[in-house]
């Protein structure tokens, strides 16, 4: 079950200086400045510093007199708190920023990360579900987390009680990512304090919310789009008919990700959401192999398997065969943009175009509207 995927409309930004990072954070933390306004101001004024200077006049023209941008002291205090917590501020122009999010038009411009940020470049699968999970549901989530991590995926969830907690526990040894609805230094719920500390040691905690801010109801849907945006696919283990997990599933569809669901008994209200997803086309999941069969193996690109540069002459048949294999390993049933594929395998359009044509003629891949590619199973 996949949605319509669209490439990001914002260009990748250059790595920032410390001053520029402060200005960007001030801009994003200023009143009434959301992600889209932030990007528009940067595009119109060329830098965060120039956008900050222009913002009061922009606000005045919009009918907001006496507008004041976020004070520098507020941002410096947040940066100090981040440093004290051992967190790293990732901008969408930095190498550590997760490339999977760059496809999103509403990608967080800035993220706080606490832990091993290298995990943000592994293939990711999200596991989400009910807070009041059943014993069977938590066992299933823990097993899926463990098996997907063993297969090379980083497991993403939201650190909530129930299914999220079980998924994190299962994947902890292999690497798990907790996307938080409050500041990355604010652990919620408190019962997951030990788990959150373990994730900071062996995985990574991630949030776009300011340091020190308690989670609020409006933060959770925003958090959910990051969970799905990071991931190749979202697996829903248990969910009621109206739940945050279904919001995450809808986000995944909008972002072009696959949606999977574990079926449950029709009499159990915690299974209604999953059963509805399956009825509407989500892939039924019995185990981790069902997920891996659909999305493909967890192949991580390393420098050792970089493709030869164009100036090294024609590729050998072995090189072409290796490129065929790598492209197929990257593609799954969920369509992705061709430019995302090029970034994933560190190749140019000139290198890849003839190989894509071969694979398309062989019936191994399909092109979809909007420049999307998918593997045919």
C-alpha cells in the first residue's frame, strides 16, 4: 500500500557556520514561523540573517505590528542546553542530517539528535502501534524489532508505552531511533527513562522540538510525520479505529512509503485499525520476512562499493552487473524518486539512465508518474 511520492521542493542547503546555525534557529523559533514560512523566507532573502532582519516588516505587511523575532539569548540558552545534554544540532545542509527526510516538502529544517547519528543513514523501518497494547501485540512488536534490526534495518518508533516500547527493546542491540514529541532531553513517559538512556547509548533520540520543552498534544502528529518520513515502510502492529498510529500510516502513504499491518481478532478493538488498513490495501505482516520481501534487503552504501567515475572509461560487464544488483536492492514496492536513488547509490543520472532502461525493458522495475521508480515483484 503506497502513496503518491513527491520530491522535495527545497534545495539542499550548504553546511552552516556557527553564526548561521544561530540565525537559523532564531528564525525557526520566531513566532508564527513554521517550516514552510522558514523555507520561503530563506529562499527570498538568501540567508537566515537577512531573513531575520526582514521578518518584522514581513509581519507588519501581514497585519502583525510590533513583531519581534526570537531573541538571541533564547537560542543561545537552547544551544547551551543541547551541549549540556550531549545532543547535536543537525541542519538539513549537514552530512549528519538523515537523507531520507530530504524528500519531504515539510522536512524539519533542524533536528536535535542524541546518540549515534550514523544510524540515521541506515535503511529504516518504522514500527508503531497502540499504547494499551496486548501481550501478543507487544511480543510481536519486540520480535519484529529484533528481527528487522538483525537484518540490518534501524527500527524507528516514538518511545511511547506499549508497541513503541516493545519495538525499541527488540531493536536496541542492533540500533533503534526514537523520535520524540518533546525536547530530546525530556523523557516521556517517565517509565521509559531507562530505555531512553539505553537508546542514547546504543541508538539515537531525535526531535525537532526545542530543548527542554515538554511534549504537548499538538506535537504528536508533527512527530509522526518524521517517524514515517525517515522510514522505507511503516508497520502498524496494533491500532484502534482512530489513533495516532493511523495518522502515521496516512503520513507514510502521502510520503510514498509502504504501509504494513499485523492482523488481529475482529473482536479486539486494538485490531480494528490494522484490519482496516489491510482491507484498504496494506500488506499483511506475519513476520519480519514479509516486510523484507516487500521493501528489499537493508543494503548500506559504503565507499568500497562506490561506482567508478565517468572519466575512468567504459564500465566492464562486471561493473554493469553490480550496478544492476545495487539498483534492484535499493528499490522495493514503495516507489521512490529517481534523484533519491541517485543519492543513495552515489551515481549520476548519466551513469544510471541506461541501466534503468535495461531493467525497465526486462520487466524488473516500473516508472510511475512524477518520476518515481518501483521494483516489480
